[in-house]
C-alpha cells in the first residue's frame, strides 16, 4: 500500500504564493486573508455576467429624497 497522506497537497496562498497555513484556511497569514477581504469589499473581484449595465437596476439616490424629511428651503412669510 501507499504511505501517502489522505489529504490533498497544500496549495499556495492566492495572495502571495507562500504555503497556506491551516489556521488561515487557503491563506498563509491573517494579513493575506484581510487583503483578500478588502478586495471583495472594494469590488476588486467581480463575477462575470452576461448582463449589460443597462439591464441592471439603478441604485437609489443617496440625497435623502424620499426619506420623509423635509430638507428643502423654508418658505417663511409667503402666505
């Protein structure tokens, strides 16, 4: 029989290429895992799609419109 371990060979860290550490999953360190997280949160990674930008819904305006507050100019003395 073969004395090879039952686990797959270690893959390199996807950020820096060093050997991955079990403690950090596929990464070699906390730093590399945080670099990867920052790329996801900063939209550095994107999932390919066949939709064109015209097919995606527009994001709502962030100017406070429609939030129930009246931030417009006040009409004092115009009765």
